[in-house]
């Protein structure tokens, strides 16, 4: 149906690559598979120049044949085609999906193998949904659909199911999927997502946001990243992915790898054990703030049903400036405060200035239907409150954790956090408002945002297909009013976030009840504060000696990685690394994998300066790599005593002796769990994670300017198990480091011509 037109237009516009080998009689048509870049119709970037980037290595091109009726064959087996562009088929039973077409990438499934069709997305214009493919599970069939979103696969004989109750933390319980390969090219180009040009855009595959990486529960994901930047390295982090026993693919330069040098490529490999949505982004300095990010969805079961063929797609919310984050960085350095933001973008679309600008981001709903939307906050500084006028949001998943559904009119989303929400289409949409159009709002949370002027919060529009049928020419703005809700800076209410699959947290294995003052290496309490850094004679590695700046820090020193000497390659010198305060390494005791590590992170406000550190109230969205953590307590009350107000802080309740599950102030029975938590201003959080994932994990504030300032640390977990796990990748990591060191060693490559020693002036992450 739609295939022909899409196919033709893609082929006409873009380069093509001949794809079949005519050795089989069944194919009389020479199939041509476009392997070129397409621009998302919603992307507001001006069309890129015609010299489209192709991957330097498009991967093996395999003989898949096509007959006159358009059917594809691999040998004698007919393939079910799900997408129509950009696909390459590999015979080793896996799918190769060159991601150059903004989610329109293609893949094949064997007709006889179990596959699960995920919700279709008409807005992609391709008329198909991704198909999940379990080639080695021929005894299983799909049990997933609009009437039963909790089920995923069912055994044909025994009836056993893999579903929402399956323990996704256990790799043996997770279905064995396919390998999905993606190619991402990093380059620099001006972009104008809101109609005003930002000269220093940095993008994946020449698109902003980057292409939607889609995979299925249990798949292996392989992403090759090619760095085409001139002045910067890069490394790409897959936010929220646990990287179970694959820590070396976490994409944090200076910790798990050297940056990918300009001209070089690096391939990340990891398994999708969790399901839900997230994003991927550069972890090189502030880079993602200039555009290096994109959505990522792993299809799996849900805790509530929703309809097919609907608006299902990620909605990325972000703040935006028309200056590069690297131009803004000196403002942060000099003032200690993040620079003001200018605008808000919804999925890479906004409106600014007097010139031509894109239409508002629009989602079409159907009367009475249940639509799943994916909300992701990809900002550098802003917590958002999202709402749709006159609509209720049914929240079913946070981060990568399915939760018991709850209803709300608005949802608070911190940087890096994600929610899956079901929007129930109104039954008589056009009766409610003049034409049945409604604002989608992204309101910056008070005290968790800073804009130069009040930005446009009416960021998107919900329209109804029924209304459109009656008023085909109607492009009028909604006149709807928002519901009343508070926009204070906070996470969603603690009690509402109830994971579907419960965890019971155990007592801490890393806290010794008799210890009065933990030493640095065993410490579990962190005070987020600012330190003076630099100044004459300070010999701070990244600040000229004649400057003294205030910087954020978890401990005594602001964080700073060494691009050329990542932690994973320095473990045989670990004690030496630990002695450098700016690497802020906390080594956990080697404990059994069913043991729990507890951490207390405080944001003191009114306590005296401590060893040169000063404290003032600010909220921070804290993100831990490598784990979903349990949120045992989240409080906006002081942890420390407040002499000024003569109050006793709540820390008095949690001495090492009392910091356990017997404490009534701590929730060990199925607490919320996620990978980003808002540390409330002047308050604290107590988190816990199971020590089951060896690695070197960064724990950092996701306000990009704070992380660059130094608000980060690294946690080394079960270090004795690290060498064996990374052995197979040690060669490629070393090789990438060699190339980085070679590139970085040539000072002609340094961006500051006047001062080539001035290369890294921030934390590097
Ligand atoms: Cu912060």
C-alpha cells in the first residue's frame, strides 16, 4: 500500500545501493535498497548538503532476493518485510539495521519465527512497526497485543509466558533476541531547530535529535560510532542501560574508554535486558548540549493496555540556547552558575525569533483511544512539568522500570528521567474546545530552571483525527487552559512510584556499624558542595594558575578525568589513581552479588564551610550508571544540623547503627527504583543498589554544567571481577586510546590556537 510511494520517493531522492545477487530464479526484479540519509519531516534542521554521509563500513551486504511481487527471500525462505528502506540482511540470523533514516531503518524477520509486532507509528510515514525477532525460540509465540500488553512470549506447548512479571534482572530469564546494528556518524553543522540558527550544532547522522534507536527486549545492540568532528573527541553513553557485565561499553570517556579520536570509530555492544525508553548522548564534556543525543526504545511488555497504530513515539523535552554550550562554559566557570537558557524544544522543534520557524510539535489522537507517549528529559539545566490540557496521563513506566499505573494531570521530569504515559483520547474532543485542539505544555520547574526570558511553554499541540476530518484546513492554535498544578522542583510523588516487580532491599554491606568517621575510601555519605579551585600555586590541572573559580564537587575536589588514561586501563595502578582527589574514586568492598550497597547523598545548605567547601541550596538530578537504584528515602529536610535555625537535621536518625531496614524512616520494601533521582535542595537521598554488576561507574549530576564543573565521582564495584570481563575488549580499547593519544598529542588539533595547552578546561564528562 504505502510501500510503493515511500519506496519510490526514497529511491528518487537518495543514493541507492544495489542489493541483490541474481543467482536465484525467483527474483526477477533487481531490488535497490537505499542506504542514505533521510530527514525526519519533523526535523526543523535545514536540509543538509547533498553530500550525505555514508558509513565508512556499511557492513556485509547479503544476497536477499526479491520476486516480482515484491516478496523477499533468503534462500527458499520467505522473509516478512517490515520496513522499506535502508535495510541490509545478514544470514547469521541477525538483523542489520543501518540507522541512517531516522527510524525508518529496515529489518527482516523470518516468516516462521516468533516475532512480536510492536505498536505501529503512522507518523513515521512508513506504515509499519518494528518487529521483534527471536530466531532461537521457535517453540514460542507472541502473546503481546493491544488487549494484552502485559504478556510478551508464550510457549506453544506448556503455555508458560515471558511477561511483565519476568525477572529482567536475570539474563537467563530474558528472551534471546536478535542482534541489531546501528551506525552513528558524529559531525558538526549549523542547525536551526526553532528557526534560529545555532552555528555549532553537533549531530548524529546529520539529524537533530539523533535517530531513534529501537530494539526489543533481549536483543543485542551494536552501535558503531564514527567521529567526524574536527576539534573534539567523543564517546556515547546509553543512558539507563545497566551494561550488565559489559561496563566497558558504557561510553564514558576517561573512565571506560578514551574519547573516540576524530576520524576513528568505536563499536559499542550490549544487551537489552531491561525494556522501556531512554536516550543516548555524548558523554564528552558538554557536547550533548549542542545536539549529540537521540531517543532509544526497547520494546517489551507494559503494565497497562494501549491501542495500536497510534502516536507512540518519544517526545524529547529540552532547554536550548543559540550559543554553543562550549561558549557558555566560561560563564559557568566565572560565575559558578549555569548560564541562562533561551528556549524550549519538544522533539527538536521549537519557535523563536521573527523569521520563518517550524510548526509546533503535533501529536494526533483518536477519540476514545489509549495512546502511549514516551517522555524523555534531555535538557542541560531544566526540570520540566509536562501536561496536556484537559487530558489525564496514566503513568506506567519510569526510567526502565514498569510501575503500577497511576493517573495524573501533570508529570515532573528531571534531566535524564523518562516516563511512559498513556493518554486517553477524549470521547468528544470537539465538544470541549472550539475545534478540539489542546496544548501540550513543557513548563520549567521553579528553581530547577533558569531562562533569560519566560520561554514559550505551550510547546506542542494535540489534535484529533476526528476534528481534522471535520475541519481539514484548521491549523488554529488551541485555546485550551491548563489544569492547576504546582511547578515546584521535585520528582514525582514518592508514594506513587511503585515498581510492578517488587524489590526488597537488604541491609547495607558497605557500612560498618561501629565506624564513627568513615575514611574516604569507604565513605558512603557525600556532601554536594562547591570548592575554590585554581588560584596561584594551586597547580589545579585544568585551571590557569591566575584564576580561582568555584566548582561543584562530591568530595573535596571537583571531578576531572584524564581523557588519555581511562580508569579501566589503570586498575593495576588503582592505589595511585585513588590518591588523586580529582578522580574521586570510591572503591566498594568486594561483596557477594546479593549484597546491597547504600549511599547517602546530601545537599547541605546552612552548614559552615568545611575544609574550604561552601554549601548553598540547589537541587541536582543525580544519575548512577550501571544500576537501577532503590530510592530508600528522599527528603527536602536538612541532613545536618542547622545552627542558624537551631534545628536538628534528619541525619541524626541515620547514624551508622541506624542506617538499616529496621529504621522506620527507610523504605526497603519495594521502594521506587530508577536511574536518576532529584536530590532536593538542602535535602538528601538514600539510595541502594545490588552489588551484582562489576565495573567502574560514574555517578554524577545530570545538569551538564554541574557535571562539567566537577559534580561527579566514580564507583568501582567488585574490582576483582573486572579484568576477566573486559579481557576480550581490552585490545580495541587500547587501540582506540592509541589513536586518541596520537591525535591529542598533536597540538595542531587543539582548539585554542593561542594556548595549545588549554585543551580540557572542565571535568571532561
Ligand atoms: Cu547539579
